[in-house]
C-alpha cells in the first residue's frame, strides 16, 4: 500500500526591501507591507522639482518638433482671433 509523505511545517520567510517599500513573504505569499513614508515623499518631491525645472519658459516655434509646432501655431491663431 502506498503511503503519503508527511508535510513539514517549515515556514519559508523572505524579506524584499526596496527604496521605500519592504515586503515580507511567508511561503511565497506577501504577508506584510511596510512603507517608508519619508523616503517616498522625498522621492516624489524630487521628481516634481525635476519635472518643473524642465518646462520651457518660452514657446519658440523654431526649436519645437513638427507636430508640437503645428499645434502651438494653431493655438496662437485661435488666441488672436
């Protein structure tokens, strides 16, 4: 007669740590999420500041890509009318 192998109750716990989130896995399933709010807020602020600093201050049509140039020219014509 065939017998079944006994299951062992060994819990495999692993921890994956990111820049602002730590995930604890138990037997391959996520069990606990821990946020580092200070790091997350700092990263978002830095991204916003970088994005705001790259906004062009002028709308020089000569340096724009063709599609953007056409849209900007159309907007200027509508604004004048």
